[in-house]
């Protein structure tokens, strides 16, 4: 038997709010976003604030273009119509994407409609696919919608076979009630805080990658990417080892 086949699988997961590819220098640049992604060679990427054929981003199908530029598979979850197109979340994967479902999250006080994507990804040497939950939670000061959304996400967990990951812009700091509720079902995939905003001099973390069970995952490394111009968030890159059956 090939010894390499016995090695545990390590995955590099990236989450990034790309601000519809509009940088802090006011340049709309899909190529720049794709270059940052490609440079760190992730296996799976969760993206937030992605435009699909919206006028403000020159009617570009950003998910399709990012897929073309990175050479990765893509699925898009549009949550709101925007300027002739749609706006929402996207997932890129080096591995085949088997299915994707975009579920609407609770909407309080006529806020922006949010969603969580459930994306099944076929991993090497595994019969059971990985399910990635990719999301972007409400940004307003009142956390009632974020709390309701986390409750819904946690309630989905028993319906999903492991291995499972959750990634996205949660608009909540580590000590918040939102993260406390998440920790009842998930574990943050790194020790300590990894500040992601404000992008020029980050002091708060609101972007995360989490896993559902230490029996399935072991954190290996984590970092915030140094890129500080392409978006108004920095990206979080985590390496996780998938434990063997």
C-alpha cells in the first residue's frame, strides 16, 4: 500500500469578505482578488460580498471570473437582487463540488437578507463529503438577527454528516454573545484573536473559520493575510488536519 495514502489529509481554508472586489484604493479589481487567493494556494475558499452581474461592478459575473482566474470550482449563493444582478456569498474549491444549497437566514427589522450556503465537497480518499457552511451575518449593532441566525445554523448541525466546517464574516467579536452561542456547537480553528478589521490596522476579529468536532479536525496553523488594499477586510487562512477514521 502506498504510504502517502495513509497520511492524514490537510486542508487550507480561506475566508474573505472581498467587498465586491472594490479595494480601499477605490479600484475595482477582480484580478487582484484572484491573485491574492491563488498566492496562498487554498483548497477551499469562503467569500462574502460577492457581486454577480451587478452594475456597480461593471456587470461582471464575479464568481465565474474568480473561478476562471484561480482554476477552482465555484458555487454562488445570491441573497439579494442588486442593480440588475445579485449579491451574496460564494465558495471556491480545488476539489469537486457535489451540491450546494443556499438557505435564507432570519431577517429582523427589514435588514439585508442574509443566507448560509451548505456546500458539499468531495475530498480525496474520503467516501463522506465535507460540508462547508459559508455565511455572512448581519452587521448592525443590535445582535438579535445574528443570534437568531446562529441558532438556525446550530440547529442544522445534527442534520449534516461530518466532517463539517463553518466559515465567513460573522460581524461579531470573539467575546460577543454570538460567538459564545456558536461555541456551544463549534470550535474556532485557532487560539487567540486574529484581527481582520479595520483593514489598514486590524484590531478586531469578525471573520472566522470554525469546525464542529475535535474528533474530525485538528488545527495545524492559522494566519491573517497581510494584504491590506484589495478589500476592506483582511482574509483568514487556516490549515486543518482531517483526522483519519
